[in-house]
C-alpha cells in the first residue's frame, strides 16, 4: 500500500492554432496603446478620489447620515414599532384564519390527490420528452459555443488586457519617477539650499533690526506725546488722600498694644 500521495499530472492544454498566435501580438500592442492613458488617468483619479473621500466626502456623509437618521430612520422605526408592527400582526392572524388554513385544507385534501394522479398518468412522460428536447436543442449547442468559441476568445482577450495593464503600470510609475526627478527633487533642493539660508539671513539681518527700530520709534513717539500732553495740560493730578471718619485720636494719643491705658484714661489721670 502506497502511503505517499503522488501529485496528479497537470491537464495538458490544447495546442493553439496559427490564427490565435498571429492575433495575440497585435492585440497586445493595441491593448497597450489603449490602456496606458486609461491607467494614467485611473491612477490620478484614484489619488484625487482618496483625498476627496477622506477629507470631504466622509465627514459630509457622516453629517448627512446623522441628519437622515434623525429625520427619516428614527421616525420610521417609531412608526414600525408602534403602528405597523401591531397592525401587521393583526392582519397576519386574520389572514391565517381566513386564507392559510382553508388553503392548506384544500391542498391536502383536494389538490394533492389530483396532482398525484395527473403526475403518474400525464405529466411524467410529457416532462421527460420536454427535457430531452431542451437538452438536444438548447444545452448541447450552448455548450459547444462556450467551449469552442467563447472560452478561447475570452482567454486571448484576458491575456492581452493583463499584459497591457502591467505595461501601463510600469509606464505610470516611470512617469511618476520622472516628475519627481524633474519637479519635486529640484524644488526640495532649492528650498533647502537656497530659500532656507536666504530666509534666515533676511530674518536675522533685516526683519529683526527693522522690528527693533520700529519698537524704538514707537517708544519715542509715546514719550513725545506724553511730553506734549504734560506741556499743554500740566502734570497728571495726584489722587487726594482719603480722610477717615473714625473719631479716634491718632499718633501718640491713640490706643497702643503695649500699654494698658488709652488717651481718655490718661487725660483723666493727669487732671486728677
């Protein structure tokens, strides 16, 4: 007994004719010419579609979804739960009582016996004859057309389309590299080696000195306005000291924390 599984031999493909071989190469060239522009446009549309879908359509769709849910879905759910579902259950019970039960009884006791009788004496021979006619007139011709016409033509078209799509992908990637070499890399080099140092020089030696001069000019202008205002209207008024209304002697006559006598008791002792 052989325990190892031997691989089954691959089915041999039917040899292709001269006509298929002669058509394959021009068809591939034609597919390349037609598909390369479509692939370039397709790649560009895919990139734009990803950007638009991520940053525009997705937030807009979410907002629209919430609005539609609030305006349509939730009212429909409430209508279904509290109106349509109870009415439907009532109609289902009524239909079962009035239609289903009588129909089942009619099928079991009338139609089924009649159908079995017709099937055994009339329908079986007619069905067999119709099945044989359909097989001979429809199925066999369709299988022949599929096997000998559609499958080979479809295989050739598919091979040509796959080949052209791959070539278009190579061309698209090459165009992308060329655009990067011609535009992106030079712009990046100019930004790093030219614009950034120039910007630093302008910031350190132009903008900052100008800002300092402007600040000093603003300070001098404020001082000049203050001097002119003081010369015309005099110095600003000082706030008047607030007078306390409390009738309590101040200075040495006030109550102290380290003495046990107040000004009133002290005057009384002096008089005595």
